[in-house]
C-alpha cells in the first residue's frame, strides 16, 4: 500500500504492523518527535520511539491502540503522552484505524496541548489513573490480612465458643472488607462494561460518603427506586455519584441535609442530588463543568469533580440539568439512557 499521500499531511501519521514495528511515518511525525527524517524511525518499535520503553504500551494511562483495535474490532481513539527524541513531553490524541485486512493500523496523531479543556481532562485522567493504581494496590494489600483475621476469629470461635468480643471484632473486620471491596470497584477503570444494578451502585457510592458527611454535620437522605440494569462501567457510575454528592455536602452548612433520589424515566435512569447550601451564582452556572473552575469563594477541592461528571455523562449520551439560586441551594438532575 502506498502511504505517500500522507507525506505532507499537517498531522502526524504513522503505520505500524502487528509486531509494533513502524512501517511508515510522515515528515510531521519525524519532526515533532525530534528526528531529522522518517527513515530514522521506520523499522523501529513504536513504543521505543514514542515512549522510550522496552515493552508495548498497556494500562489506563497509555492504552495500546493496536490492542484496543484487536479487543473491539474497530477504530479507536486514545490519549497518550509521547516523549520526543530529546525527552520533551507531548500530550496527544491518537485516532487509530485497522488497514490491510487488519494486518496493520494507521494512526493519525494530534497534539492536544493547545486545546485547553481536552488537555486538562487528559491531565486529570493521568492523575486519576495513578491515584487509582495506588488505591488498588493498597486495597489488595488490605484484603489479604483482613481475610486472615476472619479465619483466625473462626478458629477462636471453634476453640472457645462464641462470645460478644469475637462477634464485635468479626463485625468490624467484615465492615472493613466491605469498604475495601467498594474501593476496588471504584478504582477498577478498565473500560469494560457489564450489566450494572444502578440502584446498588448509587447506594454503595453514597455509603462511602456518609462518614464524611457526618463529620461535617450534614445528613444524607436517600430515596432510591429500583431502575433496573444498564450496560456500563460500574466505576463510572460510582465516580459520577460520588462527585455530585460530595459537591453537595461541601456546599452545605452543618445541620443541613442532602437529598439523593433515583427514579426511572422514559428509557433512562434519573439521579437527583439536592442541597440547601450556598447555591451557584447565575454567571457561574455555565462554567461549573470546566476543569479547575471553582467559582467565587470556594476553598475545597481542585475544581475537577464536576468536570469528571460532565465527561462521564457525555460518554453515556446522557444529560445534566442544574438549577440553583444563591443562598437557597442547588439541584443536579442527571439523566442517562438505560441501554
């Protein structure tokens, strides 16, 4: 196949084979990566040239386009950090397409640093992935000793019989294991989708925030209907709920309430989170989903929670409606198709 049509393309174009070797690169790619000509990279492994590593890309931070195409059987879009020949960082979006009957993939690569919102969301995804992997490791490390403690308690019960102290310890350990399991659900963001019980996912996400709410003197009232199952990534639903409810708690004064309601709409599930907090100024309403935007006088958080919510809702073809009055509170209504 003749790829010379891409020689003077304004965007980077690279073709790799099934063995991750670069079989074509245009001038723009070579130039942006710090090489004098495409011939310097042709024949080399893509992960060596763009990532300076010895193995193919993997994981949430740098999903391999070739593996993603093999997994999904269609073209994909991913975001990466590329490293130039002289070790400069280039945040990029890669659109990858199978060609030659799937024996090769063609990648069109765009730098996204100039697109402020996409770059912020990309930077956020990298940070969240790192934090997620850390949390995942800690949760796994805790899971084993907690299981060991439960087994030891069962042995003690067999030797000495049941008693109030053993029951109390067992109950506390089981609560810890439940919390660890929920954290594992939260940070496993591999992109795989399953049939998820929406009510359960919402309920368990809210449960994770009840201690924090109590410390702030805020109570959470739940009215959660059974809305059925939806094909989605459960971690996404939990992230969505956590960020909206956390936002409501932080906006509320001690002694007030946050209401979390879930109901079924027409072919969708609808989540409402309402508070009687400080509210949002009218001029801020159009900006609250912009990454790092915090509004007037906000001291908590990094201004990322609602940007995450917006990103997830868009991914699932849903919608968000926000109604707020300064000094009276805010209502977030999220509607997401069940299909």
